[in-house]
C-alpha cells in the first residue's frame, strides 16, 4: 500500500511515526482527522491497517481511508482500492476496487494504474460468457 504522505514531515505526528512512537502519532492525528483533515484521516487509516499503536482493525482502516479518499486524497484512494481488491476490512469487490484505482490513476498514481489493470482483468474473467 502507499506510504506515509509528506505534509506531516515537519509535524510531530510524522516524526513520532518514524521513531516508532505510534501512540503519539495517533494522538496528534486523531483531532485533525475528526475535523476532516484528509491527510490525518489517511494517516489513521495506515495506523489501523498496520496495527501500529492501535489494535489492527482493517474495517476501521477502510473507514478512515474512505473519508480521505472521498476528499480526493490519492494515497487513500489507492489503499481503499487495495482493500476492496483483497477483501480486507470490506467485502471483496473488484468493481469497487477498480473505481477507487481509477480515481487515483487519474491523478497520476502509477501504483493505482497498475492495480486498475489487474482489477480490470479480474472483472473481465468474472464477466458472464455470451450464450451461457
């Protein structure tokens, strides 16, 4: 999945994350995320996805990724697509995965472009065959 974004490099949350102090990172990002900050929402998604400083909770990770993804945060769109592709925290749904990958790919995310191709191939193999 996509890595940690860059705006927080100067912030304590990111510095704490790099030092492995995930609880401190969580404490800094949670209020920002609750105020609607897409990057903080994405960061919390990463913590829950990895189980870093919090109990791993893929459903919660998907919820935070979705909040950021709906605001156009590209890394969150890619990660949410991956969760749908693999059925992690959400039902496996290649169509939904492709939708999120497409949004991220349209913003120039090369990982999402590659994932979109894979999801499209999966959808093509699942499509009903003519005459069946």
